[in-house]
C-alpha cells in the first residue's frame, strides 16, 4: 500500500481513479450459448454442463430429496448462524414494505401507489470454491417479502452433480424450492429464454464472473431486467489517530482477499497512524489463506493522509461501495455523505457484519455507480403501480386544467377525453 | 379497429404481441456527435445546433431575462392551469419521501436506510411542434423534492434561438434555472460528457425521438444512468356493456393521436358495445387535428370481446403502460393487477388526467416493461444508502455468526475482522 501525504487535487484525482478494466469481448461465446439454448432447450443445457462443469445431468432440477439430505447433513453450528443472519436480514427488509397511501390531490381526485412483486425472478448464485450462500439470503429474502410468485435459483454443481449443501439449506430456509444445477452463461440463457424445465423470468439477480456478467448484459436484449452493473468490490476506510490499527488493517484485508482487482483505499488524518496500519497489514497478511489475492489487491491500494476537512469531498468523489468510518468525529461526517453504497460506523462495525448478518443487503453498486444507483433492497423486487380514481366532482374540479394543458401541447384528443365527459356533468 | 370475438389462446397471443419495431442503426451518427462534443465542447454544440436546428447561438444557456420575459408573456389561463397541476404533482410526490427508520436487528446492531438525492441530474424536454412542458412538471418536481443539487434542462430552440415560453415558465415554476438550448443527440452528449457551459450529470431523464433514445442508450457507456428504456405509448381500455361508448372512444383516440406506432387495445365483455365504440371512433376521429396519426394507430389497434373471467389474464399478459377500467366490477379487478404502469378507475377518470394534472407521474415504462420496471417517481431521483452502527454489545451478540459464515464461505480475512475485535472485548 502506497502512502500519499496531502496529495494535490490533481494527484488525488489520479489516486482515486479506478483502474480501467480491460474487458475481454465475450459477445461471440455468449451469443452462441444463447442460440444453443434457444434451439435445443434442456438438451443444450445438459451438453453445456457436461462441457463446462464436467457433470452428466439426468435432471436439471434439484430434487426435494437432495435438498432435504443436504439440510440434514449440514453442520449444526452453520445452520444456526445462517438462521440468525436470516432473522436480521428479514427484519431489515420487512420494514421496507410500503402500504398504499391514498392521497386526495384535489377534492374528488384520489391517487395512490401500490408495490407489486415482479411475478418471475431468477437468482444466480456462484458455486465452486466459494459457495456464496450468504447471497441467497440477500436476494431470496426480499424476493419473498415482495411476494414474487415464481422465484427460481440457478447454481452450478460439481462434477458429481452435487450442489453445495449450504446453498441448498439456505435456499430451503428462504422458501425457494425450484433450484437448477446450472452455472455460467447457460444458466443466464436458461432463465432469459426459458426451456422445458427452466421457466423464463422477468428479472435476473446475482453476482458472477465475467462470463455471467456478459450474459446478464446480453439478456437485456430479450427484455429481461438485471439487478445492476457488476464490478470489482471496493472499500474506503476513513480513520483518525485514535483508530486501532489492527482493526483498520483487518477491514482493509477483508476487502483485499476478494481478489487482485479489489479496490482498497485508506483515508487517514495522521501519517504515523497510516504507517502503523501499513505495518499491521503485512503482519496480518501472512496468516491469510487467500494471501496471494490479498497482496495483489494491496499493490493497487492507496493510503491518503489528509486533513479532517478534506474527508467528505474525497469520499463523495470516490463514491465507494463500502465506507467504514472509524474516527472520533463520525457524527459530523454522516449527514454529508452523498455517494456511498453502505456505511459502517464506529470501531466495532466491521464491513463483514454487513456482508453476512447485520441485516443490510450486501449486493451493492461498485465502480462509482453508487452516484446514481442503490443497492439491492425490497425495491428491486417490486414495481410500483400508480392508481387514480376521479369522481364527477373531481373531474369538475380538475377538468378545465387538463383541457387547457392538453390544448397548449397540441393534443386535442387528450382534451376531448375530458370535454366529452364534462358536457354530461 | 378490428374486433376479435372470443379469440383462442393462440390468437390472443398474436393479437397482444406488440409490433416489432424496426430500429434504424443510429450508432454511427451518435458516436460521431459524442466524439465532436468530447473534442470541441461548446463550439461543437453551436455548430450542431446550427446544422440541425438552424439556430445561431451565441450563448447556449437561456438567460434570466429570457426566462422572465417568457413567463410574463405566457397566457394567464395556461399559467393558472400549470400551477394547479404543479400543486397536485407536488402533493403526490412529496408523500413518497421516506424518513430514515433505525432498526435494531439484534441488541446493539442498528441498521437504517437513508434516501439521498442524486447530486447531478439532466432533464431532456423535446420542443418543436409539441412542447412537452407537462413533462417538466413530471421530472423537475421529484428532482426538487429529492434535493438533487444540480438540475439542468436541455430543450431545443427554434431557428430564431427562442425556447417555447410554456417550457421556460414551467421550468422557472419548478425552480430550474439552468436551461440550455440544446436538442437531439448533442443535448444528451453535452449532459453526458460536460462542456465549458454544460455540466456533466449522473442520470439523464426525459422522452425523445429515436435519436434521443439512441443517444441515451449510448450515454450509459460513460457510466451515466437513464430513466428507462423508451418505446411507443400504449393504452388498454377494459369496459363492459354499461360503459359510455363516447367516453371509451375518446380514451382510445387520446392514445392513438400520439402517432402511428401507438398501441391501442380495447377489451370489452360485450360485442354490441364493441361495435358501438368502433362506430363512435370513426365519428370522433373526423374532428381531430391529428386525424392522420390517430387513424394510422387505429389500423393496428384491436378490440377483444371476451368474458369477464378472462380480463385479468389478458391485462397481466399484455402489461399495458396505461390501463383504464370502465366497468361495473372495477373493484374485483384492482387487486389482481400485477402488470400495468398506471391504472385509471371508473368512467370519470380519463387517462389524460394522469398525463397532466391529477398528481401521478406520466413517465411510465412501455413495451411490456411494466413487468419489471416502475414509472418515474421520487425513487428515480434518489439513491438509498444503508448505514449500520454496532456497539461492543452488538458485536458480542453477532460476532460468532459472522465468523462461522465467513469461514464457511472460505473468506478468512472477513472472519478475522470480527475475531480481532472480539479478542479485545
């Protein structure tokens, strides 16, 4: 981690610029797989799973028996932990439910908005070395609260056609029973186009590698919505001279272990503290199983030593996915934050709390997109339909206004829809 | 309008399929104009405005004097109408403000969500033959309520460099003072890239022709968000034998006058009534100034005569932008609607009420996108940032759960961020 002391505005801009992500053009392979799935449905999915995951599938769908067996065999301690996280995430997202609120904008004119769950949604959960069962909680819980009618889940199986038991347990806990052994581009193609076994959905959620991301972008051509543009994860930690360097270092490493392209930025008001954190990073790094990934990420990371007054402008200009505030003046910062995905306040609030169990959602925009996008929440699983009901009195009160405006916009048929009614009143 | 009596499921599917919109590939021209604006800024904008709008601009920005003059000279009746609409739209959108709600998910673990206005937004308002000042109300009012810090507006001027006075009056009424005389692709390019005069924004809103739409799609490559995918406007009117055929016909025509590609679908429980509506359409059509556009749209329109029981499945399968319910059994339908943009209930609720003045937003998804997208609302102008603050007690309560889950996902540094703190407690 390189330490920059009081960088100039220009230097700062350079430090905070995210590295350009060279994108391999995956269009051809994505298109080919979509074409195969469109043409041969389940048969294509089986062939592709054989080819990429080395599994011979008889059935694409996980059976009830498989789900129950996995649940039975999963470590009890892990089950309890997942249930605890479930409870918190449910609580937090349940409070996001909006009841319709009828508003009489003019006497006789009643307007309201109603949240309705998106009928069909698909969740993609990566498998392999890191089975992200926590992401199931983050996606399936709001989908259930939103009352989405059809919720399906795709996740890759291993070469023996088995799905990670923690994934199956968590899905079952969330009430998801339609799980397909599908990974990569073919999973996204199946949920977009539909096959004999896999229903087509209206919106696809979930993280994935560059193939999955490219497939999600391509799926939009078929009028399927996606949760958000995906990019490498990132954290900005803000601390002062009072912060515990061990805690700060551990937070930076929790981000760094995601991989070489992870973004890790420290903003510190004190040079000596920044140096202590740097040393502590090296100590903690040595004990990590994912040391290689973390040290690659740290190579691209930066520590900015600056005055208290500059912090907010640095935060809002970088617009981090995760922001940790570990200072004696957190309260003075909170209200001024306009660009951040999720904010962790105080020395006992590590970012991993939000990743797993505090209740907030961990699916957040990266790459500066927090400037205009929110993270996943109940909102992501509903559409808000507006309703209005106008009485005779209401039309008498409002009719003239509509007529005048429609006429001024040159839309006489719009005016006429009012005039023809007013004549009868 | 062709009447289909009790169509089979297969026929129905055909009737409800939206016509394929042949899209001219505008990529080359969009890219060229973006390149010019990137390279030459204001100078490019002036040249392009000369070329496409035949106007020689000295200043791109509308002056305060121009705004005041336009406001002074606008017809008083129109001003009163716009102010009345403003009041209703403000009332409806103001109720969408969400206050942060702190939730203690576990003792000592406090989580909340806060809506923060997107800092910089750009509104595009078409000019020309139909100056859509009503759309300013629909976009600027929620932007102001959201407390977006910078709100700019682009709208084309005429060849004498003048902007429609109703547009200037409405913008001023909404508190928007930065207005640029820019239309088409160059307006979107300016708001995306920024120039000497025009600030770059994070999200672009507003309707437009195929050039504007293509430019908005292209803008996303520069990490700018857009309001929604745009398509031709559409209405589905549901009526029974009790409906007034004149009212129904006027509602269908209000949609049809938008243009040849407008979608107009009638669902009626009674053949005789459908035939009466068809005759009434021909009568009313004759008096319309936009007769040509409306009759072209009617050529592609359909009337489906079906039983009461089939209505909901037809509505939800078509997923109309606008839905008018004009039956004796509206109440029994409302709760079953899952796919519609804005719903108009009862015979005195013409769709034009929502277009102008009832209070709801008229910027809605078309082309079936209501299945997964909402219309514009306050939500469109904010990001929701999550916050969490964990006390010592909170971490003692939740720490173990986080450790177990992180470990099971193979992310030891995530676990360590908790363990290192727990050791001290």
